[in-house]
C-alpha cells in the first residue's frame, strides 16, 4: 500500500497505470473556470434591497473587463437566475459579468430602473479592488426592457436628473453598451405590427410611466425616449445593437430609429439585423453572437 504524500499539485507524478485500448489525449485549456458570487447587496431602496449576481473568471486579473448585464422583464421585477447560464460563455472569454437587479415598474416607475443600474455601475467600480476587475473597462448590456435600461443608464452619465448622491465619488460612465432588441421610443411602439398593445396603462410601457396611457401622457413618456439623449455635442460610448427582423414584441423599427439617430449624430454604432429572428430567440445567445459581443468589449477596452 502506498502511503499518501503531501506533493504540490504541479509536481504530482503521472500514474504508471495502463489499460490496453485506452486513448490518450492532451486537451488545451481554452476556457475559464469561474466563480459565482451570489446575492451581493449593492443598494437598499425604500421598495427593496437590490442585489448583483457576479460571475468571475477563476484566473481574473486587474485588467479583466466587467460587463454589467440587465435582464429583460417587461420592466417588471426580473427573473435573474433564469438568465445566469447564458452569460457563462462571456466569462469563458475572460470577461467578468455582473447581473444586476432593478426595481420593477410595479413598485417604482421610470427612471427608477436606470437609476438602479447606474447605482450598480458605481458600486461595482467601488469594488474593483475586492474582485480584481478593471475600473476603466466597465460595459453595459441588456435585452428587451433591459436593453432600454442599459441604454438609458449608459447615455445619461453626467445629466443631473439621472444622477444620485449614492457613491457619487465614483463615475457611472461606461466604455460601451450592448443592446439586444430593446425598445427605444415607447410612443411609437404601435407604429408597427406587434403581438401586444404598447399604449394602454397595463402594458409594459404604461407600467413604466406609472400605469398611464402612453399617448395621453407625453410629459411622462418623452423622458423615456432613448434618442433624446443622443446629440452631436454629447460624448457617448460606442453602441452595439442586435435585433430580430421578425420580432413580434419589440418592433424591429425601434432599433432602426436608434441606429439612424446615432449615425446622424456621428456616433460609433454597429447594428446587426438578425434575419428571421423572433423576440428573445436562442440565436441571440449563440457562440457567434456572443463572440461578437466579447470582441466589442475587448476592442473598446482601455489597454
């Protein structure tokens, strides 16, 4: 019987055992082990405590970028655990991912969602030493209503009505924004064919402005329009857009309006029209698309 020995892992010897017919391979370590840090409280609001779910590459360095991800939920409370697995590919590419919870419109109307995400940006910037991420390379990403919120949070840095005292010593600016099929102008959602009426008080868009009819309350709807925060004078981060041409819930034209405004104002933007794709289709989480997302993050990171 061989007695156990305290041998360092990297010096542990190869086994002499052998089986006839076994196949010996030497796979290359081309992915990342990851750590999942659950339920990090980043702020306590009157309505609820809000949390971040953090995924970190095991071999994280101080130059690792962080993607702050906003789960779509029709602006209601999110089901964050459901979306965690589809973010793992980005961690395997060497990107830290923080999935952020925001207040649902049931509890707090616009701009609560954007304010929460900006609070999460500042919080994560304050924690970069603790988690080993690069404070200069923070990005935002969201799908559907999360896309709207990510855009709103990323485009309003420095605008007083969208800033709070909470951790105000840290910036809410980000290096780039990835928008998956987010609404951009709730007053024009019914301009195209959709499976849902977007005007009524009980619609997601109605809830966003306090359970009001969108067309009857322009003073509430106008501040939610993404294009209002894009102008040639304002510096904004580059934007990457994906939208399915057959989206039955958020009309494809919503992303067309955003992209047209960005190009008109001379901003950096790339728009991928995903032919035949429906709202939230699995192809958005394909290796091809997520590799394009990771390329966007690395290409726009401070070296």
